[in-house]
C-alpha cells in the first residue's frame, strides 16, 4: 500500500471561518474544517484598478458605443482632410470576436461571454462605492489581459467564472474584510477577497480543501469529486500543459501567473481522487498538468539551481525562494510520482529534492525558521514548514529533513536569547542602545536611574540579529539600569538585566 502524505496544512491548524452566499443572496458564516491555514504570501499590493471605478476604461467605452463594432477605427469629422486611421483598439470584446472568428470559440460560448461581460459593465454603472470598485477591478483585469494579447480560449472558463462570482457577490453579498474566504451555495470552490481586486479563485485553498476531503474519509469523497469536477475545467493551457492560474495582481506580479505550490497541491489532490475512486481520468489530468514543472519562468516554475532544480512559488518572481512552497511542491510531485509511476514526475522530484536538501540549512537560524532568505517566518508558517519537513523526513529519511524538523519543533518551546551590546554612552547626544536577539520577538526596554525611576521605556516587534533602540539624551552622568525583555511568536519569554554607564 502506498502511503500518501503531504496535507496542505498541518492537522493542528485552525479552520478558517467562511462566508457562504446562498441562492437568495443571504450569506451565512460557517467553519469549514477543510479550508484552513495560510494561502499566499506576502500580502498582495493594492490594485490600481480601483482608480478606474469613476471613469470609463476602454472595455466599458466599447460596450457603450451605441452599436459600434469592437475596435472600429475613428473617422475624421472634417471634410477634405484625410486623417490617418487609428489602429483598432484591442479590448476584451474585440479579442472575444477574434477568437470566435478564428473558429476557436463556439458561437454559443461567444454569445454567452459577450452577454456576461456586457452585463457586468452595465452593473458597474449602477453600483456605488466598494461594490463598484471591486466589480470594476475584474473587468479592468479582463481588459488588460486581452489588451496584452494573453486572452486565450483556455483561459476564458476561469476568467468568466471569476466575473460571474464577483457579479453575484457584489450585487447580493455583504462587504468583506481583507482576506476573507468565501464560497457559494452548491459549489465546493474556495474564493478569497483581495481589496481592490474583488474575490479571486483561491487555487491553493481549493486544492487543499480537496486533500482535506480525501483525508476525512469515504463519506466526503462525493464532495471531493464535485470540487475537482468544478476545478478541472478551469485549468488553462500554459507551458505545454494545463495550469491553474491566478488572475489578479500579486506582490508585483501581473496576471495571469501560476504557482508551483498550487500546481503541485493539485497533483496531490488528483492523485488522491484516483486512489479514492479508481478513476484513471484523474491521473490523466494530473499528467497534463506536469509540463509546467519542466519549463522556465515566466511561463513555468523550473529554475536550474546549483544542486538540482528549484520550483518557484510565483512564475513572475524567479529570484524569490520561499522554502515552505518549495517543500510542499516536492511533496505533491512525490505523491503523484508514486501513485502514477510517472517517470518525469519522479525525475522532477529527484532534482528538486537534491536542491532542497542543499539549501535547507540556510533557512535554519539556530532559533527559528526563515520564510525566505533574510525574512523570518510567522508562527503559522513556522508550524507549516515544520509539518512539511516531518512529511519529507517520513518519505525520504533524508537526515537534513529529519534534523531540521526536530530543530524547528524545538524552537517552539525555547525562549529567545537576548544580549545587551551597548554598555557605555556619552551624555552629549541620544544613545543607540544595541542588543542581539536570537529570533523574531516583541522586545521591551526599560532604563532606570539610581533612584529606580524610569527615564526611558519602549517596545517593538523586531527580527533576529543585531537591533537597537534610540534612547533620548541622558543629561546626568551615572550608572543606569537596563532591563531587556523578549516574547517570541510562540509566547516564550526572556528577561535580562544590565547597566549603561553614561559619562560626560
């Protein structure tokens, strides 16, 4: 029996509250045990689409042009003077027409998509405030994808599904807090709200939910099958195969983009669905989703590295090395390779595994984990990467995975270490009170005089390494007491006392 491991999130992670919009516009909040854990980080930058909510973007102008054909050139109004025809404007509707004319888009689908997009533009004009901003963001993005020559027939199902979801939510649903996960009655797909960009299909969260439904047992297999029946048609052609793309701006990247972590979690979910049902079509889809792992960015996620291959969290960021995403990608490739016997998947895992083992020690600070080089993990991500390492330890028995998992687990209970570095200062200027900290913590400092009166106190959350507080000028020379305290992300506390000698 093959043991499938690689849950998207650790079993100890708390389930996220999800807002579910019903058929009659009533939203209820419920806890979905299969929608849990972090999704994509760092947080996306705000979209610029919101600025267009009070003006007409090109797509809206085309739709309201009184019957003019999409992209029709302007004509001169002055007789006797010929004006050079303007180049036809590329819009979402003109690109739909092109795809239809080329034979790639069937007439019924073309008409339905034109109708849905035109209706969304009309709805925008009736909405106000946040609702208008968010729906406009979707149509602006669709226009931008078309104008940049990236609109393809295979991308339309996901883009139109996103448009329909936003049209329904912003006309019927409540306003949302940033990052809120949402679902729709009758559907298993997971969406997430990104302010200024509407609600977006959460590919990683949705495939993670599929994994959770599999793990829950046979009673939840029908829901898993429904989820995959909804997700599979939303894959687009990319890099010679299928990819579940993201259609919003994220951390400097423009849509459409893809993620190795999301794609590999999809392979994992499809492999589990095959094991649950015996339906070989799931493995066929997963095989079609494999090519992106062999293609370099910005199309694919494969980067040649010193010891093998690194798989990217974001196709638009080839220099970004996020270790938890890399490790989860390996788990997904491993699962698919072992369930399917696919030799390409096995080779990809081997190349990634070699690189991950080589670079992993650099993500261990000796007191905490790094999210990417130079940036410490949050508590959630520290727990997440620890779980991934434990799974890879079980799968491969590689010492570096097992040892690092043990280190990271121990860091959850070891207090931070503080060292005061500045012990002398002059009374002529402010004092830079330097200290060394072993891991990200909330650090406080209290400086007292000989009478035990506080002359300075402050606190801040700071990362590991050499840090400092600026103490205002202490005019009176003497020996001052210094107390430094630190509480790490897991709640472990440390306190040290020292002194500061102030001279003239």
